[in-house]
C-alpha cells in the first residue's frame, strides 16, 4: 500500500505541530503526516522497520513526552511506543 493510501482508517491524533497520526486499521500500521503533506510515513506496524506488528490498530494518542499509545482490536491490547 502506498504512503498516501489508507484502508479502514479509524483513529487520528493531531500533535501541537499539527502533525496528523492515523490508525490505518486494515493496513495494520500507524501513518504520520506532517502538516501540509499528502504522503505519510509508517511509524509503527506493517512496513516500519524496527517496530512491532500490529493487529487492527484502532486508535492512537501521544502523551506529553511523545510516547505513542495504540489500541489494538485484533490483539485486545494497548501498545506503547516512542518517543516520537
């Protein structure tokens, strides 16, 4: 899947720099879109080197220190990653 193609997006988070993070559920990844960009970068899940596999990521939030928390429907867990 291309960096600008989402499949089943279900959750978003926007940080203080207006960077958009998308839980791209059907593609099993988290995409990061810097402000004004149309192409995202995979920061967790399928296609991101050095990260864990995700099973139906559903929602995402970043805390004040830049740590990402991902809710997974497929594995019934919350995954922490970061800081970003």
